[in-house]
C-alpha cells in the first residue's frame, strides 16, 4: 500500500454508510480521506460532495470503475454485499464489508475465493465485537474467576413496529440478518473455536405492516464442552430487560451490557467446608450456606457513554475507530486483521442453518 493516507470509496450513504463509516473516517484524518461515495439519492450525493469533498456517483459500479481510491467500503443494502464486494476485489481494491456479509456459505465462499485470487483482503465490519464492555466481559471470563461457563443468555430485543426494506425476505431482512450478526459474532467469541456449534432456532413473522421477514427469533447454540448460549431477538419485548448479558459459571456469574457490568464469584479455597449428607435432609431443610462472595462493577466512562449510536444496541464510536485503525495497520503490513473471514464464516453457517430450520411463508 503506497502512501500514508488511505483514500476511501464508500458505497451507500444511508444510516450505516453515513452515520457510522463516514462519521468515523472523518475523525481519523491522519489515516483516511473519503475520496468518493455512491448513493442513489441525490441529496446524499450532495452531502458527500459538500461535506467530504468527495466525488459522488449514483451507482456503486460507476464508483468502482472510476477508481481513485484504495479501500472500498461496502455499506450498501444487504443483497448487494456479495456482488459489490466481488466487483471491487476484481477491480483491485481491498474491501470493508458490512453485515450480514452473505446469506449462505456458498455466497460467502465466493467472496473469500475472490479475495484469495485477487490478493486483496476483505475486512468484515463487526464493530460491536470491539466495544469496551465486550473487551471487559471477555477479560473477566478468561480470568477464570467465574469458573467454567455453563450458560450465557444475551438479549437484543425491544418493542417496535417496522415498515422499511429490512422487513422483507427478498432484501435479506428480519431481525436475524439485521441484528443477529452482532449477537452471533459475540457469541462465537465466547464459544470454543474448535467446536462446531449445534443450532436450534425458532423464528416468526408477525409484522402487521406488510413485511414477511422474521421479527422474532430465539436462537440457541451449544456443543460438547461448550456453554449453552441463547440469543433472543425480538421486536415484541414491551418490558425491555436491562441486561444485555447474563452469564452463569460454576464459581459465579456476570450481568450487564454496554455501559455497566457487575459480576460476583467466590474462591473455593475460602468456601465453608461441608460434609456430604449420606441420608435424608438434616433438620428437615435443604443444604444452605453463606459463600464468601466477591462482587465487582465496571462502568463505561460517562463521556464515552454519551456518544452511542444505534437502536437495538448501543454502539460506541471507539469500536469503529479501533476497527479502522486495525484496517489501516493491516494495509501497511503492521498488523493482522482483528476480524477474519474464517471467524465470520462460522457466523454465516449459523445464519444459514437457522433459516433452513424456519421456512417462513412469503406474503402476497
């Protein structure tokens, strides 16, 4: 990669392309410049020209053919993630691709094959793996203080009605394709890398506005020697749960989410010594004791907490900035990508299997 500053072409200037990618890249001026952008809407193209000083195109294919950039950011609608990424790779560009990357392993493997053939990398955009709370949560789990992790519940639900393009199956819509990649990506980081996840999923579509994609999804992954992980994705949770995660371990547990985590555990060496009851209950009671619990709390810094974007989940700019700093260093041969294609391939396998188990009817 020649030159210090990376020139970026962003395809798609909607919620993600503008509010997440462009917003971040404009703040890393020592590493990136937005050279070009593409969007079907004229007002968004004008914004790209006036706010970024970028060349603007109505079609992403025209942007790719015109060139003049080093990195292609694919923030297009989901059905265009595969074809636009492959086109950009073949044109000689490295690619950052939004989620969901593909709807099937066959499509994903086509992208990976194009990356290998062209010698250009694909950086999957999973910015929520790089969030401060998730770093802290994985640190706590890896420390071993919670013991063996038995069960993890993550909840990504709220109550809302939707009537946009992401409510249709033909557009790769639905809560599983929309929010699921965040939840599954994190879940797989808490799941043994050498164990193939077994999947159980139930999905429904109760959309009264006309959409036919899933708006309720209960997904479980499990496997030998692995924790059972339940992921709840629903637009019908009228009383939101405050905890993103609740984790059960043999020595304690953890609960919390983006801005606060709390966890408690005990040291088995300091626990009361008990003699196993060989007969029935003693004094007509169940066994009970007072454990020497250690309780701790982590909180996100207040200034950082004010900067979140997103609806179902609170995503902080630091995760996106960390992602793009890593991409920059990878382009200059200083680091390997933090988020890799083999990691995301496991996610795509789960998405595909979940949809295989749930053939939702299409509305007329």
